[in-house]
């Protein structure tokens, strides 16, 4: 009796996923209703599955997202939202600044006491990402840039 080992899973980088989403035509700034996804599934099942997967992930992270257009991602808007996260980090001597944003990834720089702190990864995910995603559901990741 031969034993079959499962095929190794390959993890895609954020850039590879963004390129695949662009090829499929995934619109990261739009929230699709169930009816729209059902209609799209009949025409392009792979695209509908990717959009449904992305929206499910965002829903789990945000709790509830109102259907409709997501606000456009702007430097001024992100700076204002990150100010709320800064206040939390400043309490422990940390700080952050907005470095850049592309598509659905926001890059920040953690500074002050956050530099080298083992809890900075948790703060980035639990504080900064949560604050950003509450306003911008299309953001899939907030990264620290050194």
C-alpha cells in the first residue's frame, strides 16, 4: 500500500496576490452585495470567489461593514486616522508615522519605544490595523517599515 503525501502548500507574497487580483479585475475599493456576487459568479466564478473571500476576511476583521463604496484611500485621510493609533502608542512611549500606501497595503514606521519592542508586532496588528480597517475596509494589511 503506497502512502500519498499531500502536495506542499505554497504561500503567495502580498505582491503576487495583488498581481493576481489585478489580473482577475478585483476592485478593492468596492463592496459587492450578495446579489451582485451571485450574478458575477455565473459569469466569472473565479473572480466572484476571490471577491467573496476578500470580503469575508474583511468582515471577520471589522465585525460589520456597511455595503456600498469604501472611502477612497488618501494620504490626508490615513494621517488623520493614524492619529488615533498614535495616541494609544504614545501612552507607552511609542510613536508612528505614515510612510506610504499602495493599493490595499499601508506602510508605517513604528518609532520611539516601539522600536525593538517585542510587543510592537501585536500593537501593529491589534491597534494600528484595527483603527485603519474600521474606516478603510479595503486595507488588507498594515506593515512596519524600518
